[in-house]
């Protein structure tokens, strides 16, 4: 599944860096660096979602089903800007 970046469409792949938006935090500080750990293919129950390892200041979170959101709502991922 392709997702829009500033100037082109890109598909997430395992190992790529993205931003994850924390839940319960309404500020630019809600973004956390994350690495893609799994990409679910079309035709599967989880199509459109990816798995992430999210880096916090003191912890590592594993989020198995995260949806892309260009509006950067909580509990979603987006491309770094």
C-alpha cells in the first residue's frame, strides 16, 4: 500500500524509519522514532497496517497493528517530515 510523502508515494518496508504518534499526548512531542518490523500485505486481515518497534526515552514499545495517517492522529504512523 502506497503512502504519500512530500513529493512522492512510498510503500513502507521492513527496516525503514517512520514516526509513531503516542496516544494521550496532544503536542509535537507526541512523535516517536519507530522502525518498521512488519508490513501486512493486501488480502490479509491486517492489510493497511504495519508493525512497529517504537523508541521512547526509557523504553521500547512494540505496536503490532498501526495504521498510516497523514493527519498524524494518536496511535498512527507517518513519514518523517
